[in-house]
């Protein structure tokens, strides 16, 4: 997990790549153990788009496996806007400007 967190993939924001990988992991677990209802946490500092085809596939996988997506937009108010792609992807979306704000951080951990 630490190796993953410390990996730099060259910059740029993509929701499709990490969410697809997370969905595949949850699907493997579902196939192996029939376990559903996992959680995914997506933390981002930018906004980006997704294709309509990917969104349809994502929503179907989410419905089938019953998982939730929590989003955290760090210093990116546009990414957390009510009409954003991130908002459409997440069941619960939070925006935080300052990670050193203990009250904001406490709210994140309380929800997630």
C-alpha cells in the first residue's frame, strides 16, 4: 500500500484509470468470496472528464457489486462542484482546502 501511495505516474488527472483498477479488485473479491458492498476512496486535486461508455460501465459495476465511492477534492473547488464529474461518481463528496485544518480532517475521517 505504501509503495502504491508513493508512486508518481507522471502527473495528470484520470478518474477512469484508478477507479477501473479499484472496481476490478472489488469484482475479483466478489467473484472469489461473494463479498460485496466495498468502499472506494478517491482523493484528487483536479477535475477531469470520463467517457460516456466508461460511465455506463462504471455505474453497472457499482450497481452489481453494491460498493460506495467517497471522494475528497483537495484544493480543487471545481472538482467538488455539484455539476462536476467527481460529484456524479461519488456517493459522498467532500472538499478540503487545508489538510492541516484538524476540524476538516476530522470530518473526513468521520465520514470515511
